[in-house]
C-alpha cells in the first residue's frame, strides 16, 4: 500500500541508548525494556528483538496478546505481563511460554494471587513466576500496604506461585522529586516489614524511565525503561547539556506536494483560524490527524523542517504549520524558505520532516508535545500503523522520504 510518509527508526541509536542506561545503573541491576502498545507504535517485534540483542534481560508488555506477538517475532527474552491475568488457554502459545519459563505475571492483590494459584493447578507445569505490585500512590494497579502484606504472605506459603519480583510504580517521576522520594520511602517501608516473605533472589524494582535518570536510589535490582530507550525521556529541571545524553531514535518524514501563492489577508484552512499578514507562499504536506499529527487549539506553535539536496550538500530550514490541521494534510508557510533550497520548480518534492531527532530543532518531538500540552508517549502512539516503519540497520530497508520525493511523480513506486 502506498504511503505519503515514513517513520524512520534508528536501531543503532536505540542500542546506544541502552548503553547509556547501562552506564547509569550498576552491573548487578537488571534492565527491563517496556514494549507495551506495540512498543509505543514503533513496532514491538522489531524493537523487542533489538532490545534483546542490546542485552536487555526482561521485556514488559501490558496484556497476553502483546506477549504472544513478541514471542511470535522470535524473541525469547522473558516477558512481564502488567495487566491482571486470570485465565490462560491450556495448550496455547501463552501456556507454552509459561512452561518455558519465559512469562511472568503481576499479582494485583490477595484475591488475584488466589486466582493465579488455581490457574496454576489447571495448567500444570509447576509454579507460576509472579511479581507483586504495591500501590504507593499511583492508585491504579497493585495493592495497598495492608493487602500487600497479606498477598506476600499468601505467595510465600503457596507452592503454586513463585515470587520473582516486588515493585511499585511512580506517579510523578518526571515532574516531582519530592513525590517520587516519598513513594520510595513508602515502598521501602513495606519491603522492610515484609522481609520474611521476600527472598534475596527476588527482583525489587521501582524506577521507570524518569526515575532511573533521577537518582540511583530508585534503581534497586531492576529498572523498567520505556521512553528512555526511545531517547525521548527528559527531566524538566535538567539542562540539555547534562552529561546523560540519550538520543531520539524516531523521525517522521513526508514531502511538499503542492505550492501556491495567496495575497495578504487571505484566510487559511477550516475556520479561518489563520490569516496572512503579507503575500504568502503556502505548501501542502500530505499528513494530518488521520496519520496521527496532533489536532490542537488555535495558535499552537508547530514547525516542520524542510530539507533538500543542493550542489553544496544537504540544506535545511524550518517552516511553521499554519491554519487548522486537516484529516490528511497540513499547510506550511514557505515564505521565508530560501529559494536556494527549492527542489526543482516551486518547492514541490522537498522533504518535510514532521518530527525530528535534533534537540535544538523546533520539530523535535518532545518540543511539539510540550507545545500541544501532551506527552511524547501520546504522539508516538498516535502514529498510524499504516505509515511504513523504516528500521535503519535492517538488511531490507523501506524507502526514506528522500526517495518519496521521486515517488510523488512516479505512480506505484512505494509500498508499505
């Protein structure tokens, strides 16, 4: 199927991000890569394989279907399923993962522990490895302190379950140092009071991506990295020249497909949300909210980066997105784009980088997320699965947007 854009994913940058995370934690600390929601829309099978090749010791998904898909992609790294699971089909793919010791389940409370013990009876094959989640302030999954104590005691006395981990999840590790430390205080208090039910072999884990960047106190025996492996995890209070430098692995590219001149005081797009203040050159980029580009309030500042190959090498400049975001197109103001960057006649075919990897650029994904009052996770997950994912480093690579320039004038050239 033809596509008007491509998402480029740099697997070598992902590998470097894993190395950066490894340097932050101790050699004895395990690394769990979060790949739920199709690895935040980037393709769980391929991302999971790269994380495994980069030495990640565990993967985490939300549900059994995600675990099965990753296993079907040939990944043998053990997986932690975060959703409360109470039923598994006997003889199915998930049952085989359990029997192979490649599936860990999360216990969310005492009644859930009892349900899983009964499930182990029905399935046979020995004890199910479980991780107990303790709620220290997220008020989502897991159990509060009093129930956690009873849950841990129940598991310690039940041979059908094997305690493999105990963890909590931080609610504000990106925004608030004090809240994160307070949650860790509560978690450590429970660990200390229930030490008799927790052997030295149990993995204690608390840190998500922002907590692992925040302080070694949160690392314990394992850290769970999601946004960190994408390179998009940042602490707001840390300067960009901080020595911990993750790099974005994601860029989204399309191209200019149409250009027109409009006079001063012309309305642009639905609702006339933008009016020109001078004679203006406008360009159309064929991506919109169907593709996952954010539909936000009028006046939100968003930019794309235009690039083209000149006799002097690759040149680029930034252009603002103007008017309302359409279902399948956005409009950019090309008036300040130098004529020397024009690709052919009238700028048609110039690469339009929607999300870029350069931290200093105005189309850097976290910068767009901040402007839209949202989170990089959301913008990643919004990317339509129909957009081809181009994994840099694979033997067979999808076409990049530089090839798309030619495809726009060559019928039937690109499939995805």
